[in-house]
C-alpha cells in the first residue's frame, strides 16, 4: 500500500511539472474532435493559445492532417506573423492529397495569395493564383488560347450581355477568386487584355454557378442580360450573399476598368452602368458612378512592372 501511495504522488508531481512546462495531459478525444474544438475557439474569438493547443493535440494523433496545418497558419495570420503563416500554408498544400474535400487545397493557395498581396509580394501572389488555375480545365488545356480568344472577341464585338448569354463555364467555382485577383493584378500592371480575359472567366463563373440555383425557384429562368439577372438574383438571400461575399462586384468593376484601358469603352460603360444602379455593389457602385462621369485608369502597382518578365497566358 505504501508503495502505491508513493507511485501516485510521483505521478501527480510529474503531471504538475508537465503542465508547468506547457505539456498537456493526454486527451481521449479523436483528432477530428480536437480539430473542431480548435476551430470553435477561433470562430468564437476565444483564446488562440487554446485553439493552438487543440490543433497540436490533433497532430499528435493523426499525421498528415492538412486541415490542422492550415488552421495553425490561420492563427499565425491572425497574429500578424505572415512568415509562419506562409510556412504552415505551404505545409498544408504539400499534404493536399490528404484533404477530406479536394477543393480545400485551393483555399490554402488563396490564403497564400492574400498574405503575399498584403505584403506587396506581387510575383509570389501571382504564382499562387496561377497554381490554382493549373486545375482549371479551360485555362490549363492546350486550346486555352483559342478558347480565350473566342470569349474575348465575343465580348469585344457583342458586349457583356451577349457574352454571358452565349457562354457557360461550369464546375470550376474554385477558380473564380483566382481569376478575379489576376484581373485586378494584370490591370494594375498594365497588361489590360490579359486582365479582360481573366475577368471574363471570373464573371462567367459567378453567373454559371448562380443560374442553376435560380432555376430551383424559377424553372423557366433564362439569362437575358445582367440587369435582369441581378434583379432576380438579389431577391434570393443565398445568391445575394454569394455574389457579395465572393467578390463578384469587384470582378465586374475591374473587368470594366481593364476594358476601358483596352479601349473597349462602350463595354466598360455598360458594365459600370449596371453597377451604378446596384446598391448591393456598395463601393463599386460609387466607383462606377465616378467612372461614368470621368473615366480614369489606375496607376501601376510598380512603375517598372513592364520590365519584369511574367509568364503569359
């Protein structure tokens, strides 16, 4: 009996020392439960240290676990430690074959692109976005240049409404953000035609994703023009949120801006007119109104950008 007491006291002392030096007692929760607990802490704006503890415990139980590596990157990003966030996101991407949902790998690249953009590391941002588009079948296929040229010429000759009525690019929702960011980036670095081509893909993805959802409520719905689409789409909460939260209005605005810079003035004005009449577009409505009054082209992100060798699409 005395020996058992001594052993118990020693065990308690060990646990106290382990806790003191940051080693948590073992938990019986499975890895996915620990992961969800950590996410809940972040979502509730709780202690990031507690969330990190859950994530590390999850990794003790399961490797690889790219969702956890990504979540640890989120913590570093929230704390402003972009270097550590970048390391974690790259680690998650290296384990991309183990994501439970394959499309989540693209979210990691989006986050990498965002932190590069925040730090004005634009070449790294571009590379991260182009990595996403490696799996965009229209973009990656050998016939991309011909297909992209067909989209561009239709838009140039017939305008946004005819273009969106004629073409659909389906099942590539993951690529919309990348196309939108590249639209902005190529516009701000003077590569206006490239910006227009990415803008056409990005805007078309939003429409292609929204139209089937609208037909759930109105089986007879057919896309005729952007104004009619917005009038109906904004009545549905889920579609209104999708367009607002995922950057549809930004993409439309910069498609118009790049069009104006490419001397496609009537196409640009038509889009700005639609945006200027759409309260949900918020600041892009106000910017569009200003553009209609006196159009301008934004300055380059980098005055020497044209001297930098970039890949072409």
